[in-house]
């Protein structure tokens, strides 16, 4: 066995590999770029070597720097993680030349599987069922049209060197093939430095189901069941699970055996993944093989009890697999959520910055379930623009799917991330989605269920009662603590009354306290909008996470102070709340709501400037696009045009006049 290995990666996967190596008693070497000086993987490793600037192309992707770092530290082997150098055969060869072991497959297998066209040919020869299509490079649009007509529409034009969900485009008819072909080729060239594209059948509404294989250097190959990764956004995985709710034993065995056959055909060793798409009738088609550890490997580890990184290291050291196919048992259910620094409310735009708060849920046992969080960050760490915006991979395991999903919802609701935007609200809403809960999935799930993007979800009646209970309990606990300070004025929201009104968004919810104690733990019977609920929590002032029970339901939610109230986040809901006395609520309802001004009937001066000319007169009908006025600012004339058809009502400005920004130049009728 090795005594020291180097991890040629960063982030959560570097940390993940270090954990196993450490458990095996192997010393670890991290590498880091300028942007990662203070990163978690550097801190976790026994040694760390600086490999250059932040840009991946000048650091993490430079094979020579990794090899130098091995020589400098005496690392005998390299684990590449995923991404970066993990699928570069030339990197393995370079390591081999230096007598350093690559913890992964041999270059031959990487070469055979790294290219989509070549791997399809290989798979087809190994009797693996592949997506119908042409097994070769397509040279021009005419050829593509001919092939597409033979396959039947719709078809997919794919870059042979593509990866990470990029470099593919759907064509529903001949015209789209003609238009799409050249663009697909030039995109392939610019993204992957390789313009070879091919055409295959586009399988409508498929599921993405993949088989984990594991092979050693002695000819032993096993498959460790499947993972379903149908929850995708733009062909990229967002949430995964194992096993798949769709597969029966026969299909699982057939897919497993074909995957093993493919692995044997390329003399595969180490861990690898054979990806398939599966149609409604459970016909399955090979997509590609990933010759590396997969992002979503933890769900397989959770249902098989096998540490894939450990097996990769053992296989690389020449050991035999310690189990045969008959020893592999799938136990229970596991779900993974990829937590990304992206804004779900703004079309999942990447978000960068400092994690001002990072409090993942407790790992380990949670009732019947197990929580695992693979992460590469810590509170105060920075999510930079240079790398994958992944914050963590949160996994839950339970004996059955419904319990694992429930545990995931709970874990997400307790996952506190502040300082940047993140997709936890989206994932949390997903866990409540009826179609996801029923397991009726397809790769089109997100596009179909969230056609206009993800919008804040509105609470239903029972959720409103729960939110009101959380807001009121927190407010009472806080007021109770204030009581313990001497010499202070009593405020109207002190807990001496039993009738309250909780404002949630624009709703007012009447709550009466029936019986209980405002202590820690808090326990109170409440009448919430006519329903009697017992509310229990051990929440303390200042904690971002509220845990407790409302009625019979265990609840984990988050509280953040805002002006005159708190924001509550739960199950993908985000609601502003205020706790009021009934009298305050009465007055609160009368408070005028400050609406953003309606400027649709005004022409405002867009910048401080001088009116050069007014092009219209009062009462004039103007068509959209016609000039209304010209304003000079910074020595530039700005033409202000009508945004729609309108009639001029009042004109407030004259040529020669100086105006401030937002001054009203004219009003429309
Ligand atoms: P998985 O199936 O493990 O989710 P993905 O295809 O989503 O794999 O990619 C995993 C990681 O590898 C991601 O960080 C992705 O950005 C990176 N990756 C995959 N293919 C490529 C590629 N061709 N070039 C660069 N990065 C890639
Ligand atoms: P990558 O290397 O980027 O991971 P894949 O070939 O694995 O590329 O495809 C990624 C995703 O794109 C799949 O999970 C699936 O959702 C979709 N996809 C790819 N090929 C097809 C196809 N022929 N028909 C339908 N969907 C496809
Ligand atoms: Mg893929």
C-alpha cells in the first residue's frame, strides 16, 4: 500500500479523498492555486504544494506542476478527483513515466471511453445497447440531414469531446439540423478544441440512469447498482438518488451486466460509471462512460456500504477486489442534493462572495436516517469565480425512499448559508414536489415543472399556521428573555397577553395562547386560525435555525431578523413575518402601503441634463419609437423616444432648461 498520495484537485472532492486516505493511514498532499491558499483541502492535507495562479489552465490543469509536486513531496500516487486532469490519458502516461501511480483506469480505457464517438463504437461492439444514431464523425450539414432522416426526428447533434452537459443541441426537423450543424461544430471547436460532432436519436422524456462499476487489475469486475440522475437543469445533474425508483430487478441486472461487459472490453480498472438514458418502456441506451469517480458517488456508497475511494486506492496499489458480484447488496435509499452558489430566483445565475454564515446540518444519525455532507468550504470561506460553484453535496440515507426524501427536506431546511445566493430554497421546494415524491421523473422534470424558472412558493393554509407558530414562539421567547433584564420599560409585545396576530406577507393570522410555558424548552398550546396546535421548541434567541414540533409535525425552519420582524425560510418558502398585538394589527392594516411609483405615464429625465428640444405638443398622438425630446448631458445628445403609442398630456420642460435626474419632462394622457 502507498504511504503518501497526492490529490490533484480542490474543493469537496479533494476533501473527500483526503478523508478516506487518512482513515487508511496514508499521508496526503494537497495542491493549491493562489485563489485556494486558505482552502479547506489545504488545511486538511498533511502537506500542501502551491501550483500557481488561480486560472485552472495555469495551475490545476498543468500536469508538469502536479508531477513536480509529487517529486518534491515523495507522493507515490495521484488521485485526480473529477474534472481537471481526471480524464486525460496523457496525464496518466506522464505519471507512469515518472513511476507515479495514477489512481484510476489505464490510459487505454480513458482513451477508448473519453471520446463519445469512439466509446459508442466500443460499446456497440461489446453488445451494449447504444442510442440509435450514426457511429462516426459527421462531416457536413448534408450528411447530418441524411443521417437525421434515417434515424427519425427529433435528433441530437453532439460534440464527441463534450462534457459537463455542454456541446449538444436538439433538432426537431431538417431545417434545424441544417441550421444547428455548423453552429454545433464551431461551438465544439471553441469549447473543447475539437470540432467532431455526431448525430443520434433524441430520446424524448427519458430518465438518466447510470451504473457504477468497479474493476481491479486481476480481471474482476462488479457493478454496484445504479443511480438515477434525472433531475437536471440544462443537461446537468442537480439531484440524484440510488437506487432508481424506476428500475426492476431484471432491467437492473441487464444494465449491470452490459456495463460490466463494456468495462471488460476496455480492460477497465478502478471505479467508473456507465451512463444510460432509459425510455418510458424501460428500454435503455448507452450514453457515455465516465472513467473517473463521479460527483454523485456518495449515494452508491450509502446503499452499498462500500467506500469507492478506498477501493480505487486499493486497486491502484494492485489489490484484488475483496468482494464478488454476489456479495453486493443494495440496502435502503439515498438521495443527494448538489448545493450550488447560484441564485434560484434569477435563473440560477452564479453567485460569488464570502460565506458569512455556513452551518450545514449535523452529520450522522437523524432518527431513522443518516445525513452526510461532502463539502470543501467553511464559514468565512470565499466562493470565487474561478471554479465550480459547488458549496456542498448533501446526502441522506434511510431504509425507504420516502424517508430519505423527508430527511433531505429536513436537512435542507436546517442548512444555513448566508453571504451569497444559493439553491437551497429550490432543492427544499423540490423535496416537497408531489411528482418528485412519487418518483415520476424525466430529464425534462425541471423544465416542465418550472417553465418560468423558480419563483418563491406561497404557503398553503397549514403551512401558514406552522409559520405563524414559529414566528410567535420566537417572539415570545425573545420577549421573555428581555424580561430578565432589570430596569427596562415594558413593551407592548411582552408576553403577558394571550391574544396575538401574526402577519405573514400580507395575511394576518389570529393566534390565541391556550396553555403552556414561555420557557426553554418552549411548550404552548395555541389556537391558530381556529385550529388547536401544540408548539414545542428549544430555540434560543439568536439561533438561525428553529427546530421543534408544530402539532404532530417535526419542523426545521430558519429565522433571519429583518426590520420589525423576521424572515422565515422553510420548505422553499420565504416569508416575512411580524408579531403584532390585535390592536397593532388593526392599525397595521390601515398603514398605507408604499407602492413603487407608476412612471408609465411620465417621461422622466434619465440623467441631469439640458433640454435641447421638445419634439411634441400637448394633445399630440405619438407612435411608439417617435422622438419626444432631446436632452444633452456630458456633451452628448440623448434622444428620448416614446416606448408605446400615447397622447401627450402636459409638458413641464422648455428647451434651454436644466433638469435633475428623474425630473418629469412630460406627462401622458
Ligand atoms: P457527473 O456525471 O459526475 O456529474 P459531469 O459531467 O457533470 O459529471 O462533470 C463532473 C465534473 O467534471 C464537473 O466539475 C464538470 O464541470 C467537469 N467536466 C466534465 N466534463 C468536462 C470537460 N469535458 N471539460 C472540463 N470539465 C469537465
Ligand atoms: P455529458 O458528457 O455532458 O455528461 P451526456 O452524453 O452524458 O453528456 O448527456 C448529458 C445529458 O444530456 C443526459 O443526462 C441527458 O439528460 C441528455 N442527453 C444526452 N443525450 C441524449 C439523447 N440522445 N436523448 C435525450 N437526452 C440526451
Ligand atoms: Mg454524462
